[in-house]
């Protein structure tokens, strides 16, 4: 069996929701992946009489398509959609089988109205936690519009195809045979990139808020929920709902939940926010903040949102090395997510920059995939926890270089090596690698506050015990502040504190 008994039982319950029959068309060879793919499909088909399996000619071997009887939907899986993509398969079955996608009606009508032929292909790795968002969004578009097709391609199975196209990061999307985009995209962002975005009601026309939260991560969500529970008119401005946790795979320190994953936790956040009257304004970035009669937050798209109080929870992002070649070779050998992109470097030599917990965890994970890992650390000793260092040094295919400074990423069309300097001898050296994973910590998203809110030398917003900033009525929470520890649970606690402090401020003013 390819699925354990518990998953089979859950899947059987899901498949009772099918409203119509489904035809799975299979194109398989004699290779092991084909045999395993056919085995998985047969297991699923046995769970319900509504699924019918037949052989067909498809563009790739092995692959299969999910269709309505006598109508191809254009949804194809090239490879075996297990791991993070198993949910993509389940949703495709349900949606092709008649269950409506959980998408706003306005988006559904927008997708149905798209004219022209759109043939999407998404290259993924099954360990990538960002890939399913793209796969599921494009599958929805294929279900709703007969002019749109989508194929999920497992890069580990179709390695020659990946190599020939120079794909070194996932998810990578092609449209009608041409590169479209690389990285996580929401359904709305895909539509906007296609020039299909609809104009939302003018943000300028919104009534002033009691509390305006800037940021949709753990701190921002916690702030908004606590503010709304106090009966305050609350709004959220978020570039992407979920924030940094969307890029986090395993979460094992969220109290009462032994294990979860970032995208799942972000979805839970969204569902919780929907329980309250909170105005969520997504795909918006704050540009500046000023105080007149009310606090005014100007957005990059030009709108101005007014509020009596503001809570800044813009979080942080991966820190760049900022050396020559980093920008040029991003997604061409320079990567930041070992879980997502690691499988693309199977059998190759890679480097990890950073000797903290995230860097050493990345090196340990990669060592099981690639040929060799070189860790480069600026300080004389690694900073990671002792238990991680012990695991690292037991691995036979890992080299650790400490007290070195990265000078340059080298290459032509794609990365081919790293030049570094030994800090004690000032000697310059070079190693050949095909990939490098940057894991050197975080930088707060606070540049837009220059000259308005007091920050420390690292750019973190300075707050007191009430999460108050230097501007009256403005509070801050989470990883964008000078909080000494950057953890989800701490961000959520600081978000609650900021909201309660804002409530207290409104009462007293």
C-alpha cells in the first residue's frame, strides 16, 4: 500500500463528497515511478465507484490527468503527487468531481471570463511547502475555464527537463512554453500577472479605523483578533496573509500543537480572523505613516488609510549576504529555502552560509540529498545548538569552514562557485559548488519608517513593555521590534499586548 490505513480512511470519507464521476487517464511505462504511480491510482480508485481509470497518451511518461466524463479538464500530474502535493491531488479530485472551489464568487466569475489559451506548467519538488499553493491555484483555474490547462511536474522525476531549462528553484511556472514566474504566488497574484486583476473598492473611501494593523503574520493576526474582541473597528493591511510562516516548513514549538506546518497555520489564522468583523486588505504594502488629526498610513499603490491607532507588525525577511553575484544568481543557484529547492541539487555540491540553527539544520537536511555540503560561518565557532552540531559532525559528506567571509558568488549563466576569505590569514580561496543556501538570519521590514519611528541600529522598532513606539498612538509587535527572541508564540503574545495597549490608549484619549 502507498497510503497508510489512516490516510486511506480519511481519503475515503473525502471521496464521499464527489457529486459526479471522474475519469483518470493514465500514461505509464515500465519504470519504477510509473509502477508506483499506477499503484497509487488503483488504491484511490478502489475507494469509490465514481472514479474510473483508463489508459491514454499524454505528453509525459509517467503522468495522469483528472477529468470529467467525456471532457478533459486540463489538470495533469506528471509524477506522483505525494508529500506536500497530496492535498493538491485530493482537491483536484473533489473539484473535478463537482465540489465548488473555496474561492470568492467574484474570482470564480473572473476566471470563467478569461479569454485565450493558457497552458501552464509548474515544476515542483514534493518537499516544497510553497508549491501546493501555486499548483492548487492553477488547478482551480483549469477546473473553471476550459481554455486553461495546468500540469504539475515533479522535478525529481523529470530531471533532464529541469536541467535543460536551467530550473534551480521551485515552484517555477511556465506559460505556453515560456517562463512565467518563480516562487510562491496566490490565485489573485496569478490573475494580476495575467492582467486580469479586478479593481477592489477604493481603500480611500474606507471610514477611519479604531485600530489599523499593518502585517498579516502571527503578531498582526493576534493584534487584530484581540482588538476586534474589544469591539474596536479593526483593519489589517497585509502584503501576504500569514507573513513569514508561509516560508516555514515544520513548526514544533507552537504550544499545544506538537507539529504543524507554516502554510497550514496561516490558513488557520485566516479562518480565525473570519470569525470577527475585521477588514482584511491583502496585497498592500505600507509606504509611510504620519499623524494629522488621525494617524494616516499611505500605501505604495497610492491609497491612504486613516485610523485612531496603528499596530505595526511587518515582521522580517531573510537577510542577504550582499556580495557580488547574489542578485544575479538568485534562483540560478542561490537559494534561501533548503526544503523547497534542495531536491533540485541531488547529487551535486552545495554550500550553506550561516552557522546558526537554521544554517546547520539546512546542512543536515541537504546532506541526505546532495553529494557534498560545505558550511561557511563568519565567526570562529558555529552558533547552532550543541545537539545540532553533534549531528552535523557525524555526517561524512559535510565540511565546516569557520572564521571565513563570503566575498563573491561566481558563475556565468548560473552559479558555479563561491569565493571566500580566511579572516585569520586574509587568504582568498574558491570552492566549486552548484548551489548555495543563504541562512544568516533575518532583517526587519521597517525601512519605510525611516525618519518617523525610532529604530535601533539593526532597524528594529524600539518598543517599551506596552509595545508603544516613539509616535503616540502607534504600537509595534513581533519580529520587526527589538524583542530579543524571534518566535511565533512570542510574536503572538506581543501582538495581544499591543492590541490591549491600543485599547487602553483609546480609552484614555
